């Protein structure tokens, strides 16, 4: 599964880089940004986006957070690493380093063998991958000078500070490896240790001697939750005074045979560098190259598109092209809103599993 989303940031400071030295006030907080020549593009880190995503899955879909262990020396943190019990360990991946257990005097040989099996490093490559959320428009960062004077005595000096914010549209892409969701390899430097498999005996299906999977319905449900959560995305820094809705205002999502994420940089500035449009020329080229690898669910199309009215300057051209031109009309279904597009894709995940994923 692959997708592209557009987020509308309205007077926002969604992800900050901390204090900037050398400014006119001591307390100056700047937003994260990428520079290309003289152009500056604010962005939200992939880590922050994933954090928002997880928080929605906890709050709205009942996912239980995987307990985090923090070690000070050497500095590291990791989750339980049990993707059978915890959906987030399955979809978001982990690396767990378990130290060799010391054999005590009273420890039985059987207990020592079990401890030996559980030692080592286990890692799961995240089936869910995502980019940064990067501004479509350049040079939109503004400085906001402020001061704190509330309830200070008249003779006190105000406390000065600066912050940055922006009004723009941020775009990003994601992929979900459907074949890897709920599918686990056993052994050191693989997904799971033997002791976790034993703890969940009866919940898994053996695909081979060292490869197990959850039942298809649980795998499908996890993918559906992730897609539906993206439609409800919320989060970001400085929301108390820079409140902005980060749920997508445009989304193109669908199914592809392979690990590519070809829906990159589909949104671009208009001719006045003020608003956003969908780059039909680029999208046409992408579809032409990947058309033979698009996966079409039963009685459906490979890609689903939804958007908020008035967001795209070329909205009329987009609708006409998607309805009347190849390869758009064969590959893409215009569904309605971004949430409807993501939910439509979630609704056909079971069909894609049935047709294309080896159970």
C-alpha cells in the first residue's frame, strides 16, 4: 500500500528545532526547516508524524502502548518487542537488545536454557514507513515577537521571547508492506525470540519452520486501523496558541506490487507561488511507469483520491482529467473527502489480501 497526503498548516508551529543562538532575544524558538539555496521549507519530522499517528491509534482504536524500557548507560530505549500482543510493535517496528541472563546457584538447567533462548538482539523492520511532512510553498516562515508581562509589578522588565510559525501546506508519503504485517521470522536479529512464540502458542499460523503469521482477519484489521487513524490525524507543538488541524485535506492512496513509494512531490506551488495544485504531468508519468504493478481489488480501482473543496487551485482540471483521461480514469477513483478515500482503501484491504497476499 502506498499513499500521498496533504496537510494544511494554518498559523502553525507543528515541529520545532529548539532555541536559536545569536538572535535579538535570548529565548528564540525556531521551527524545523530545510534549506534549498535561498529557499526555506518548514517540515515536520517523520518521527513526529509517527507519534501523532500512534496517539490516534491509542485513543480512537484501542491500541495498547507497548511498554518502553529506558537504559541510561549506554543510553537506549526500546519497547517490549511483542508484535503479537501489541499492534504498534507489529506496524511501527522495534529493536530489542536482551542481555544474557546470569546463571545463579538456584537456577535450574531448564530455566537457564529458557533464559539462553531469550537473549540477544531482535529487530523488526517497520512495515509502516513514512517521509517527512515538507512544506509545498517556500519562504513561509514568519517571526513572532512576544513578551510576558502578566501580573508582573509595574517596575519589572517584560520577559521577551520569539517564536516562528507558518501558514502552508505540508506533503508527505507513506507505505505499508501488507505482506509483512502480522508476519514474523524467528531467531536472533529477526522479529521474535522463541520464548515469545511459546507465550502466544495457539494464536499463530506456521508458514514454515521459522516463520509464523497472525490469522488474516487480525492482519487486515491492523492495516485498516492505521488507514482510518490517518484520516483522524491530530497533534503538533504549540497547539495552545497555534491551533491547526493536521488531518489530511487531500489524500491519494492505493495498492502497488513492490516496495516503491512513487507518489512523491505530487503537490506543487501554483504560478503565483501562493497556493497549491496537483501536478498532473508528474502523476501521469508515475502511473505510466507503474501501471503494470498497480494492484486492483475485486470490483475496484487501484488508487483512491479525496480532497477538501477549494484546496487545489486546479481542482476542475483534476476532476476532468481523472474522469476522462488515461491513465487516470482507469487507475484512480475520485471518492470524495480525504477521510472517505482512506476509509474506502481500508474497506478493500481484505480484497487485496485475498487476491495478492499469500496467507
